[in-house]
């Protein structure tokens, strides 16, 4: 790989934290897939090959070591050591972390920062805040105000809000702010039924509370686990939402996007307040990350594409994402130089923007 | 091409049979396209180039022989000889054949087996069985039971069922089993109107009869002839159907999928009972089969991708598909080795899974 | 680049004209993006890199000259000289021009022909004619007849009609001809409300006036500016319209199509009266034009793909599109030869068809 790609400093603008338990083969395998109950060998995938290729040497094994050897060596070192080694090898300057999913199973943000040897900042999951507010026993008529207040409190030190509307409903909702009476009625209904936040009016309301907060609003789009309908998570379905937020001053950040990243790139070209990434895909597609990056760059302004891992649980995923990105940048942007389509200094500048510069400009990166 | 790719043994898990007539230029050309009435020169396509590249040498002509030379030589040898040579050159261990389309024009399954020098097993087209039941004069109230019975009889020696819901309606139907009263009412209506099976309730009913039968259920998805609306044949629209069948024990197999194969790969990752292929595309896209295979493998567990030709009519299509697959495997999986992203023994194992091993595990391959 | 690709003669079957003003950095940058109000540096994109790579040498600068140098040299030469040099370097035999957008800001067709050193013919924008008819004060009851008459007059010397239904509404309209009473009612409503043509009945009516005119009907599909909803501009949504026009004798031409060009290619395969291009994308995606071309050719009959630039405003865009196409043809079709998938004479013949031969067969190219 080209030296400049090895040396890029990364800002991972969207990830989660790592599990703290020692993992047996089944538990490790379950974190290698988006399937709730995987069938077959989870190592038999692009991601599995990438873990063996990129992570085995960091644990002192040969490249492509068999999964059983890898897991044995990982246990021998212990999860804390393996985690530190793998995270350190990513070359990250900062991690922006959504800690709203299964936080109890994961290393806390301070611990993650220590393990990674890099500062960590929080991305606040809007639905998690809304659910805390609802569970607090607030009266339905006071729900909206209470959410605004609680969100202000929880985001005081945060860098972004995040919406999982894609998982809870899909993007087929009206783009605008719901009316207060609608919100109160839906909150009343939710107070009767309980459960997680899934009402489309309240999901939209939470999203707009995020917009009003003024921090960048990240939205999960594209593939993920089967809680979602993939085609209802196509970022292009947010076009009216992009129009509706164009005058607010709040940046909109489309996460992941795959396999709809060409459509996301168009949104980033035509709306000045829209950013996106191809995280998660970078992790899962392994050696194909170069193609995904190249597709994303077809229409995207270079200033609007961000690096992320969207890693969750396994420290291996942070490293695979980082290596996949470096390889992809070397191949795609390096290819422009090799074929005399761009000068090398330009290409290095553009790679540094995507790796971290754009995120530094967008967020208050610690 | 790498030797290991040349030597892969194929199980073609979805194809049709070949025409028996000697073909003039117009008849041959009509089988080179999905257009009902082609305009222009049907050889001017990726498929046309691939036939000239792959099949001409098998008929003792130079590579890239002109179409007229090819057709003359084919007539000289006679269709039976050409068929035997072309099918034998595919390197197939077994063919799983949907014989429910224009069967009267095609070689019977025994004849196909002899010509191919490989065992053949049947895939039973659900709509064809339903139409036979309807034509038998069964009373509408007895239609449902009669279909179950006839399907049991027709699938006794079969390896799979197949649905062409995509052609007859599209995937925009409720995912679940229709109620008996709905089925009876729709059957009564059909008994009055006659014609081919196109009622969405009865199509769903036939599909669920297939699910209940317990054999793998194949569904046509993605591109085909213009009887279908391509966007209503996107396999991702089967997400709710995948959820509905998750507990049944019946495997669901998404056929073809192109150009929605990335979405199909996601379904195969998140649902343990879902398999898919990029057949038909492998035939039509010629030299681009490598890119389609690479895209399909981005998210797919290696154990869930199957080889098929979806060839119909021309023995040339079986060979083009087989050669396209071998070249694609050599380029894509061989590329992982060349770039040290995977070890060669792993890659050969994975290629053998896709070529035939996965089908052997899924079907009772003869 | 291969010599044969350099020597291809182009027929640009869909473009606009160029601005006549001297451009400052802001005005130039605004024409490098589909964003109405770009944020960030518009040169930081594949298109920006391509302008620096392809156009700088034509203005006597080194490849990859910095934007400021480029703009300074352009001003030094003056817009007329720069325009002539850039257009001449495209190697175009003819330009088919939609002059219905911001015509007052652009060079007239005669001026464009002189600057390009090539004949120019007109593509008539249906909505522009309809708006002129409406503004003429015609009675709503006479609107339909007046439009037919005016269209006949305006297309007397034209080569095609063009619809921007995608921008004004999206393709989610009934495919057939609207009834006369519907049209009269909608015309009456429009005469009250005024404004630009956006009523779906009248848009369909204008489109069918184009179909009835008998010249090829071009439709904007795929990406463009944010007036449109990209997913409602997917050409596959025109499937029923393709069915409805199949018997009319009027060719349907799908413009741009990206990122839905694989779906467009399927339409071109299965409907004998459908053509398409990947213009606009060729311009914007820069060095990735080869991949887009390769994807478009997967299913497309070689006789149905057309070259276009869809350039608007900047003469640079005509040259970037032309160079991108030549490079893409050299890489993709040349690659078939290099890997012995097709013979070189075939490949040169196919490249010449796409570059201009298909357009000559489809239109009365001057």
C-alpha cells in the first residue's frame, strides 16, 4: 500500500463501543454478521477473510491464520490486550461514539478512549433519550417539552445527534415537523402501550428535536440488521427531509448508505448541508471497499464524504474498517495518479479530507 | 484462466431445457435476448460476443467467428451434435431443471440428461401445477385441496418448487398465507374467467403451497422478459415474505436478482434460510460476470450463493454461463490471492462451494 | 489511449448551449455542480479534476493546473477563444441541442455551430412549447389543439422532442394519453393559476403530443438538479409508458439514467423502440466513466446506446464528456480485446456505433 495511505490520520465519525467479555467462537461469530441468529460459518464472508488478513498479524499470527488459531491466540492475550492492540493499529485521532445501543454490554466511553489511545466524543441517539423521557413517567402533554429539555442536557458535551428512524419505521413519513397536538396525542397513546419508540409521529418529532438542537444529525440509512426494511431505508427517500431542513443551519449526515451510496452522493452534491459516509460497508465488504469508495466519489463533493467504521462490539471491526479505507484510498485515489488523472499532492489532500479533515470541519472533534 | 477455475465441477441449480429444432438465424437470434421481438442484430450484445468467444471453438471454429459462420457450422454438425458438445463442455455434475415453460418445444429431461452427460432433477413450477389443477375442472371449493394433492404428486421426485410471482403480478402482495375463504372466492372467480394464473391471492396461495411442501422454494427475481415490471421484481420486496417463512424450515432461493443482487446478498446475510444466485446475469453480461459476482459477494455469506445458468433453449447459453462463472471466479477469487487478501486454499474451497457445494447441501442433488 | 478511441467521431445527441459571458470564479464554479447554491470548493469533485486534466492543456496550461491558473488563462484568452478551442477538441460531427432552458443566457444555435465547427440541430422541449402556448392567451378549450399546432411549427426543422416530466412531477403518472376532457379541465385550471407547467395531466398530454409528432422523444431520467426527486425519475418507472408507446412507431430515448442505467439497459433490451445514454454521468463522474459505460453495456444491445454530453453552460463540459467517453471506450472495449473476449475490428465497429452511428440511424442528423 502507498505510504501516504498508511499514514492518514482517521477521525471515525460514527462507531459504537467494544464488548468487554472474553468471547467464545459462537459469541465472536455472532458479532461478525448482521444476522440475529447466523447459520453457517460466519468466517465465510468478506469480513471473515478481512479479519484473518488484517487482525491476525496484530496478534502475532501469520496473515490468513485459521479462525480457531485466531480465537485461541485472542484468548491467550486476553480481550483487554487484544482490544488495545487492535484499536491502536487503526491510526485514529478521535472516535465519535453512539453509545445508545446495548451500552451495558460495552466498554464505557472513558475505557474506550484509554483502549484506543484517542479522545472519544459522544453521538446521542435521539430514540434512546425519548424512551428515557417516556419511562420517567412524564405526562403526555409535557412529553415534548421534557424531551427538548432532556436532549439539551444529554447533548451538552456531545458532538452530534443520531436517528434510527430507518430501523423503527422507515423513511416513508412526512418530511416536516409534526404538529404539537399530534405529538401530544401520540405521546398519550405511547404512555398507554409502552414499549420502544416506534410511532412515526414521535419518531419524526424526536428527529426534529435533533434538528432544532443544531448539532449535526446523523441518520442510519442503507443496510443493517433485519429489523429494518432495506428499501425503506434508502437515503434518497430523505430528499424531502433534506429540503425541509435546508434552511435550518443543521447539517444532515447520512450514515452507511450502501447499497444506495450513489443516491446518497447525489444528495450530498445538490444539498449544501448534507454529508455522508460508506461506513459499515467498508467493514463488511472487505477487499471490495475500493469499489464502494469509487462509486461514492462519482458524484460526491470531496468535502462531504466522511470516514467511519460503524464498528460495534469487536475491536477487530475498527481495524478492518481502517485498513479497508486505507487500501481503498490507495487504490482509488492512487489510481488517479497512476493514470495521470490527478496530481499526487491533490490526491493526498483529498484523502486527508475524507479520512478526517471533513469531520474536523463538521464536528467539534475533541 | 487459473487451472482450479477450469476444473470446478458445477451444479446448475436452475436452468430449463434446450430446443430440439434446427435453428435458422432468426430463431437462433430470438433466443439470444429477453425481447419478445428483437430489433437490430441480436449478436450485437455482450451475450453475442460471448457466444462467439466461448462456443465457436467447441464447434471447431476460431474464437470470435462471425455469426454467419457460426450458424453454418452449427447446421453442418446438426443440432444434436452441437448440443452434446456444448453441454459437455460446461463441466456440470448435475442440472436442476424447471421444465414448466414451453416444455413441448424442448428436449425432455431424459434427453437433456443424455445430451449433457449428467443427471437431471426437476424443479416444479407452482403456477404450472395450479393451472393444470384449474383446467382439470375441479370445483372452486376443492381447488386448494386439489392443488396440495397434485403438488405432492408432481414433486415426489423433485428437488425444489419455483414461483414466477414476479412475472404474474410482482412482489407487492401481502407476505402471509391467504385465508381459505379468500382462496375459494378467487378460485371461483378464476373458474369463471379462465386464462393463466394471475390472481394475486391464488399466486400467493400457490407460493405458500410450495412453502408447505418443504422443498426449497425458488423465486424468479430481477430481470427477465417484459412480462414483468423489473422494479416490482426486486428481491428486497420479499423481506416480509422472508420474515414470514423464517420459522417454516423451508429454504427460500432468490433467482437471478440482477440488478438488485446487492440487496439480495443482504437478505442472504440476515436471514438464515435465504439463498440466492446471479444466474441469467452471468449469461447475459458476458465478460462483466466478474463484476456482478464481486458485487454479490460483498455482503453474502459464501455458503449462500449458488451457481446457475438459467439457460433456456440454446445449449450455447449453458456454456456461456459456465465459462463466465469460471472466468469470474478466477478473476475475483483469484484476485484475492494475487493481492494477498486470502490464502489460495481458502479461495479454492470457497469457489467449490459456490460452484456446487452449496447446492449439494441445499438440494437432494442426484 | 488507443488511437481508434482518439479518432472516434462523435454525435452528441443531447446537449445544451454555452454561456457567452466572461466568468468569474463563482460563476464558473456554479456551473460545475447540479447544486443551486454550492457550498465548498466546486473544483473538489471528479468533474473538477477532469476539467483540470482535460481542459488545461487545450488552453496551453500543464495538466492538473490549479483552478486559479486555469481561470486566469481562460480570461486571458477570452471566453470566445476558449469556447472555440474546447469545443473543437471534442471531435464532434454534430450536436443535437435542447435550447429550451435559459436560452437567453446562452449562445444561439448558429453561434454554437460556428464555435463548435459542426452542424447543430434542435431538440424541442415540450414543456417550453406548452408554456408558450399557455402564455399566448389561448382559451383552455383550445389549448390542446393549439399545442399540437405550435409543436408542429416548432419541430418543423427539429430532430427530436424532449420531456422533463421527471423535473416537473416524476414518473408516477398513468402511462397513457389523458382524455380530452381531462386536458381541457386542467388547462382551465392552469389558465387561472398560471406559473410553469407542473400539472401531471398536462405534462402527460404534452408528452403524448411529442409521441404523436413522430420524432424520437427524449426524456430526462436519473440524476439532475434538486428540482427532482431522484427515485421518482428512475427510468424503470417508465415501463408502462414503454408498453403504451410500443405500437406508435415513435422511438423513446432515456437520457442520462445514472444511477439507474442498468435498469435503463434492460428497458433497451426488451423494448425494440427504446434507446438510452449515460450522458451527464460521463461528465460528472470523470475517471469513473469507464465503469458506468461497462455497467450500461451489460444488458444493452450495442445498437441502442447513444453518446451524449448533456453539457450546459461551460464549453469545458463538452470536452470532459468527450474525453471521458473516449477513455471509457478505450478501457472497456479495448479491454475486451486485451483479454481476447472480442476481436479488435468488432470492438472498433461497436465503439463507432455508440459514438455516433446509432444516433445517425435514429435521428435525421444534419
